[in-house]
């Protein structure tokens, strides 16, 4: 499989390593000051660019009817525009705020827990924390927003807020320190106890490998997908 890397920062380079280990070829690289290869020759594109470049990068590949796997966060106000564009081009698009297999299983656990806790929302106040390295550009993380959306969909508050303390909003605390790959926790606290779900990444390898697995899965498909489709846990 020939892969385009749209964004060639630390994640792009880690994806390249795993792609080559799985006998794939990097046929095109696009970054701020770098363009190598021919986009028209690739089978699938993986976008881990900066948020400001994401929409243009995704559309560039979709215009060539190349399926796109995107892990960039911080651009989701354009998500509906991109999915409509994908369908119009009759190709495929898969966005995930996190490609780690463990995180996506964690997403499913979070959905189930949120449903279980819904009848007890008056007794248990939900909150969240995400911790990432100091280089991360957006806050809260896309992973945290995905987790928060599951709580909001089941009636735990009607909105989230960043680093707040409102009684009627779900608080997401964002911490930036060191080289932390990513730690996310969801906590339900009452006057007598608390319940916590937590996922801690030890390296970026899980994110990169998951992106390559998603690229393998989306090849020759049409439509808009998620990692739940890849893992068959939707």
C-alpha cells in the first residue's frame, strides 16, 4: 500500500516507521517546508498536520479520490463540510481524535459508564482531566472532547467548559507538562465516594500504529467512518 503523509512532525515520522514495518511505502510527504513524491500515486492519505492546515490537506487528497485518515484535532468546526465533500467525491474519510486501540476501547467503556451513571446524575458530579506534553497546541484535547460528548449525549450536563467550576457544566481540566504522551480520566464524585475511569498512554506508538491499521482498513471503502467501525464496536 502506498501512503501519503500529510504532516511530517513527530507523529508523521512515527507513523512512517510503523508503516514501513508493515511493508507499506511512503509515496508522498507534505509538510510546511517539505513536499516529496507524487500524491496521485498513493492509495491512502494519513493527515497529522497542524490544525490550520488540516482542511486544505484533507480536501487535497479527497479531490484526488484518495481516502483520508485524519488524526489532527482542533479543526472540527469544519467536520460537516469535510464529510459532505468526501461524499461528493465518492471516496472515504475517517476521523479519530485518538487512534490508539486502547483509547477507543476506553471510549466504549466511557459510553457504557455514562449510561449507567445517568440515573444517578443528581448524586454524582462528573468531571474530567487530560494531561499532555507541553508541545500540544489545542486544549482540551480531541480525545477529551470525544469523552465529554459521550457524557453530554447521556444527559450529564448540557455543555462542557475548560478549566472551570460551574455546577451546570462538565469541567475539563487541561494540564500541559513535560513529555506526557496523553493521560485522560473521567470521574464521578458524590459525597460518599467516587468512581474513576483512566487511560494512560506510555508512548505515541499506539496512536501511530492505530492510524496505520485504520489506513489499511479504509482502503477501497466509500463513506465516512470512525475507529469504532475499524474495531467493530459501534
